[in-house]
């Protein structure tokens, strides 16, 4: 039996192509990019565009779940009226969507 392995041709003893062993990992990276990373980047871009387009009178929801109406827009923050004559200042990054996008149950 030992003589059988010694008589094998040199081509059969060669290692597999290293590119073929990396191919599954590259495929996984591509799949993650198109199904997870790229859509998340698109959502972040839309949210950033929404926050930049806020104007007085827009109805918004904060990350804390507070519903309100924008009364003033500055570079870093937004003033939101949450009840009659009750105003709070909120960082722009705390606003997630407008009320038309919210699903009410």
C-alpha cells in the first residue's frame, strides 16, 4: 500500500488552487454587502435627507416616541411643540420620521 502513494503522479499531489478556497468567503462578503450593508446605507441617507428638509409646521416623532409639531429649526436642534404652549428642544438626530410614515394600531 505504501508503494501505491509513491507511484502517484506529481499533479495529483499538488494543493488546490488558493483562489478556489477563498471564493466562498468572497461570495459571503458580496451577499452581506447587497442584502445588509447597502440597504442600511440607503435608509440612513434618506433619514439624513429628511432631517435636513425639516421646516416649521412639520409633524414629527422622536426616538423616544414623543409626537409633536416643529416650531423652529436650527442647525443642531429643532424646537417641537408637544402640547399647547409646551415646547422642547430636540437634537435633530433624535427625530426619526414624520407622522404620515407611522403605523398606528
